[in-house]
C-alpha cells in the first residue's frame, strides 16, 4: 500500500490502523470522511508515529486522540 498518495482508501487504512493499535473503544466517532484531504500529511505523520511505538502511556493516548480531533473537518 502506497500511503504517499492521498486517497479515501489510504485515509481509511490509516484510521483503522491507528484505532486498532490504540485499542480505541469509540472508533465510530472517528470516520475517514471526517478528515479533510488537506490534512493528509498530518494524518500520515500521526500514523507513522503510532506505528513506530509498541506501548503508549495514558497521556500519549490522550494526546493522539486530541490530535485526531484537530485533524477532523
């Protein structure tokens, strides 16, 4: 999968991977169509950060969730 290309499928994939890795309970609140394509680079950076780490502190999880919220339309 080439995540350097902006596409709805790539946004869907990254959101799915982030929510799975963080074991987010309320994943229904985070839908790919909520994200602006202009924020794709920021979403990709967040995705890369989450995928690099194995464990997250509660404060890191809160920060990531807040960042996702800021990336929404």
